[in-house]
């Protein structure tokens, strides 16, 4: 397919409620929405690099630079017929996985639409609906957290993940467990602890957590393997996993029993599928993480999470959990049994609401 035009939009979306993690508080989310035009079809993608380098070293500005100066020029005005071809062309560009993943996702949508099949089908998805959960930011008090969790449970969410940070960890988990002893519960530290905090981390073993996500450094694999031996609760890695190679290192070393896959963090759906397949053959369950995506990114996440080894519920929540007005139609809702339907239409299977996209765009650039 001839890649005729690519449009980048720096978007800013106001969150419904502030999202606090050990990395800081977010009031809004800035991402890059990417549209690839080819032969009368538009492929949509989302680059999940944020405004700040607090979760990942990439930011909206670094991703924009890499997209504009390196990733776009090698595919623009070229005839591109497969994702593998694109991966080859980008091979010499090191790192910048979120930038690559954003443009790769738009190309996946384009190819799925050109074949008139859903992105889920093109990726090898096998499920018509996926299990989902909700990721809740750090709340001012344990009681406020309990009230929030009860609200999400009544909305249908069957798996709760809470963010934790030193000083706002065990007391919150204990209060929640005293009130709700049987919910599926997991915690995410976003690298807020060290091996020196092993006493706090072993204390989580008393609360029947499904997993502890990324307790130690964002670039560590080795120390997680030491910590894992001291804990009963399974560890799950998020930040530390950027590739199939990292996954193999973590699994072989015993650093985690579960992997969180985010296509942005690992460079796209192609690398995500490799990680998924490796984990499947090694009996390592995976689940789909989230980056507070708009409906465009979320649609892709849902398609990827329809692959068979996404066994645990994903951080893929209803549109209205994040933003007052999503930019897609229909927006995503959850079913009463904590599942979400996988779109069946061509590509990402949802329409982009152009007027709503214009409202959230703060800058755009067209390449042709
Ligand atoms: O660590 O999983 C994380 C959001 C932004 C950056 C990092 C993380 C998150 C979330 C939100 O937990 C998950 C979602 O999109 O619902
Ligand atoms: Mg995480």
C-alpha cells in the first residue's frame, strides 16, 4: 500500500479524576494520535509517550522527534505491504519503542482495514470478549479508597488494582481487605521500593494479593529475582520489560511469574506477540496493561488482549473511567461480568469522532 500522508496530533485529554501514583499526580494525559492515509483508508494509532519522563524515558517531544525525523521518512511515499517490512526498515533505529509502537499500531489498523478484517483477527486473537479490571490511583485516605473500590465493583469490575507508594501501602491494603476480604486485588508500586524495604514487601503476603507489580527499580531484573525468593505473592514486571529478550531474562532468572504487556513499552504489537507467545509456551500468564489511552489506543489494546495467553484481567477500563468525552464511537463500556466486547468491525472497529479529536488537539503536523 502506498503511504501517501501521515498526520501527527499532539493531544491533551483531561482526566475525570486526578491519577496519583508513586511517580506523581496526573490531571491530564498528553499523547500523540497518528493517522496514516493510504488508498482511501485511514489507519489510526496512538503513541503513549507522556508529557513527562517519569514512567518511561520517552516523552511526547522525543517521540515526535523520532517519528518526524526517522520513522516517518523511511515509510512515506513508499509501497509498504507488511508490518515485517516496516520493522526491517526501522531496525537500525534503536530504542524509542513508544514512538515505534504508535506508528506501527496505525499501520496495523490500516492493513486490517485493507483486508476488511478486525485488528483482533489480524493479530491472531481468539476471544470475542476479554476480562478487564480497573487501576485506581492513590487516594487521600483508606476510607476514600474503600468507597471508590465499592463504586467500581458495583459498576461491574471484578478485579481491582491499587497504586501504592511508601507510607501509603500496607495501611491501605489492610483497610481494603478488612472491608472486602474476597475481591481480586493487586498492587502496583511503579518502582517505589528497594531491597531495603523487604519487610514492607513481605507484609503484603498476608493479604492474598494476586500479584505485586514492579516494586523495584524501573530498569532492574536481577534484584527482582532476589526479592521474588523472599515473597509468597507473585511478582509481575511492567517497567523493566521492553522486549522478548528482557522477558526471557526475567523468566529464566525467576524475577517474576507474570508479565504485564503494554505494546507502547515494548515497541508495538509485533514484539508484544513475541512476548505473549514465549510466555504461553513457558506457562507464564500475561495481562494487558494500560497507559490511560484514548479510545483509539484502547481499541488496539482490546484487540491485542484477545490473544489466548492474556489470562489475567487487563487494565482496560470503560471510556468513562478516564475521560468525559472519548474520541471514538461507540465508546467502550464494560459488561456486568467484568468483560469487554472485542470490536468485530474492520481494523480497530470503532469510528474516530473528528470534531472531538479537534477539541483535544493542541498541535498537528502533516507529512506528505
Ligand atoms: O504502571 O500500569 C502502570 C498508567 C500510566 C502509566 C503507568 C501505569 C498506568 C496505569 C493505568 O496503571 C492503567 C490504565 O490505563 O487504566
Ligand atoms: Mg504498572
